[in-house]
């Protein structure tokens, strides 16, 4: 595990406005998840909450390289993807609380946020369930010549699902503009992936003729640069791409997963949090490179915090859907 | 002979399906077909033969043998502006697509609060007696009838096949069409050109007063044959085809049951927990006080479909078995 920002990397060609936008988006996801955790533990949020904390650099780095009209599919650990693709915080929180004003009118909840306006085809609570959907969206993009691409986010747990290999095969045969982004946070729910993954992950994709790269998923600039290249290749007709991001889930599988020492140590968690926090790594770099001083970054955080408080208040005050809405939206 | 714009020809069900797909693909460039051996092979029953010549391999797209994968691709394509038709070679293979159909296609509209739509059609087969054994002969349509968000269509005539297929392709929801593999060569009148049949409207295939036989797909012809046999016993049977299992035209079934007071329901799926159970229940709830006898269910025997012909033939309802059940129901056995 590296413990500091890689100084050997060429100076970033991302302009400072964009860098600060990425930082802002990352802190937004971190604080969003803190609020989700708080709402959940105060019994204000029903159901389950799978937090994205620790993995922010992947969603932000990849989505920063996308066009607004590009597609994404997300996962049960999907709040970060939705926010990174441009979801409004107030409607996100409203959905998490099951309110009418939520993105899905309260019918989807935390694990199913979807939004056509930001190209979000939906978070999916079947592990690996959205791989066909992302690939199909890429088929449409190619057929209609829209120039769009589709990004399929999934975790290392989904590497065990056969669907991935079926659709990668087709995407490669048909040269579809889809990027499979694997967030390898080391754990399939409560099981270390050394127990679940045989062989080499990148080789699996390359076996289908899919170009595959790996990246430090805690380094948002590294993620952005490699994602940008893969997305441009896919958009230019180069077919599907595969990106493996090494990362870590700072919290449990879900909020209620408190006692975790039977599958991972507190020391391991602490090491990632102190040495490999994507926000700390990025803020340290921003200050060192004089892109922003600590005061500026604190201001960004304070602004985002205020925005989140407002969004939570909106969600809390919003009404639940009327019970007679239960059988609406079954059929279009 | 005067010129007419809606000449009526005799077509087989297979020909009617192919004509409909061709018309819809000409009308709407977003309609395309994907599945195993759909292009040059035209599927194993040759129903799609020739379509690739007119529409090309991108719109009649041969896939790998990956039912889950291409069903999932269809869901994503449908959400983003295409109207895919997913061809499942044998209905027995829908098990491989179940997550995509049940957890994805059926639920995306609801889970997204009505924002995403999934306008796709899946076609699959039902029907035994083709000596294809336990994994190529089942009638598993009840599985999909169980899921809110899906529509399930079962045409029994060439005319119905064309009208129902047009409606399915134009529907903004996932629709599953089950075709009886033994009926592709059944002939019947089909008007040229444009007509649609709305979902949720049953068709009275034969009017009668003494007994109602509700029959689906492959069982419609069996029911009509039994009805002809029943004439000799002065029993005039009404045969009703629901045509779509969901939405279901409950009203027509109940009205017929109230009129005749005796009902047989016939579907080639398994009897237990199946389509017959639902049809019988709808009728019992809606016409209980008008019934002279309990609703009789006739379906496939509750066994895996065997290979050996005398064994397989014993698993499916026949005109004779319907006749016997009808006579018993009418107190004439």
C-alpha cells in the first residue's frame, strides 16, 4: 500500500476550476453518506443503507470524464454514483426517506435511485443486475449514432455473476461503447474476495478482447485520466473497455454492519482511513500544488454542508406518498 | 372481383407472425429482433425466415447462446429508445432470463417512479407432444403471469397472432408472447395490412349456452374439437379464449359462466398453482351463485414431460379427456 501521493506522476493537466469541482463533488458524497448514516441510526430512514464512503474518487473521477447525456448504471452502494452524475441532493434524500418528492416518488428508495435527466439508468439491488442494461444502452447509442457511452459501475462481488461475461462477450463482438467499471473494495458483503475470486481479474476482460486497465481508486486524478482515455476510446468506436479500481469500503456492508472484526480488522480499516482516504489525498495535493489553500477547501466543505442540511430539511418536511399511489406506475 | 384494401388471405400462424414483424419493422426503425439463430436460420421453426434479407443483420441480430445476457441487453436498449424483440428459442429457456424479466424489466418503471419505460417484447414457446423431452416441451407462462409489470399474451389463431403482436410491439411495457410450437402451421384468415387487437379482451371462439370452456393457446383447438363432439350429446359448449392472460378479461369469463353455469378451464401449463387455478378462481369468485358445479381444471399432468411418445401423450389434455370431463360436469357421464 502506498502511503503518499505519487510525486512521479506528470503534473495534472486538469484546470483548477475542474479540480475544485471534483473536490466539491467528493466532499458532497462523503457528507451525503454521513447524513444518510445519521438519518438511519436515528431511525428516520427506513430500510437499508449501503454507504459509498471511501470510494468517492471512483464515481467522481469517472463521471467527470462523462458527458451529461452519457448513461450510467449503479449498484446497491449507489448514492455516490448518482451524486457524481449530477443528482440533486434534496430529491436524493427525499427518496432515501421514502417521500413523494424523491427521484422515484419514494417507490425505489436507497437502492433504486434512477433519473433519466442525468442519464442514470438506475441503481440495482441485484448484484451484477445492471450489466445487461448498461450494455443495451450502449447498443442503442451505437445504433442511433448518438455518440453516447454507458458506464456500468459494479463491485468486486459482481465478478461472480455470469451475466458480466455474457454481456462483455456481446459488447466485444458488436463493438459497443460501454465501460465496465469494477470497484474492488476487497469485500463481497462480509467475505474477503480472496475467498471468491480466482485468477486475475483483468485477464477475464482481456479474454473477451476487452481492453482492461487498473487504477488506484483512491486517486481521483488517476481515475479521471484513465477513465477519460477509456471513454474516448469507447466513444470513438473502440468497443467496450474495462477499468478495475482498487478501493476500500470505510464502513460496513450496510449501516447496521457494526461488528465487523470477524471478517476484517480495525487496524486494516484504520490504515485505509488514515493513509488512503481519497479526500485527504486529494486535499493534501491541492494545497501542496497551491490550487487552493486550506481556507478555500474549508469553505467548500462548509458550503456543501449547508447545502446538505437544506436538502435533508427538504426531505424531512416532504410528505409521504398517498397510500392510493401504491398501484400507480406499474404499467406505462 | 372488386378491389379491396383489406384482402383476407389464409395464412399460417407462423406466416402471420412474420408478416407482422416485417410490417412493424418497416413502420418503426427502432424495432429490432435479437436471439439465437434468428437471422439466416430464421429460428428453429423458420418463423423469421427471410427477415434478415430485408432488414439486415443489425436488425435481425444473431446472438451467442446467452439468454440472460441478451435479455438484459434488450432491457437496456428498450429503456434508451429501441423496441427490441427478444427471441427465446424454447420457452423452457426463460428460466435463464428470469432475473432480467422479473427483477429488471418488470420493475424498472415502478421502481423509477414511472420515469423509465421498458418497451420490449419477448417471444417464447409452449407445448408438448413434439418428442422433445423434459427441457424443450414445457408450458411455463404462468411464471411470468405472476409478476406485476409484465403482460402475457397467448395467440391461438393467425388472425389473433397478427393483431396481438402489433399491440405488443407498440406497447410501452415488457410483453411476453408465448406461441404454441405445434400450431405454427395452423391456417386461418388474416386481413392484409393494419389492424390491432387490444389486450385484455377475450374472444368467444364458439358461442354456446350449456357449458363454458375457457381455453388458452394450444388448448383452444382441443376445446373446439371437444365442443364438436359434445354436439352429439346435445350439449352446446361456449369456447372462450382470453388471448391475454394479463391483462385478463375477467368480465367476459364471468358473464359466460353465469350464463352456462358449468365451466371447464384449460391451459397446457401445470395445473397446480398455475393459469388454470387463476382462471378457476376468477370464475368462482365472480359467478359462484350461478354455478351448478365446481369449476373443472384441465392442464398438463404434474410430471416432467417424458420423451417416450406413449408417455408424453398421456401428459396433455385431449378432445376425449375434455369430452369426458364435460359430460361429468353436465351429469351425463
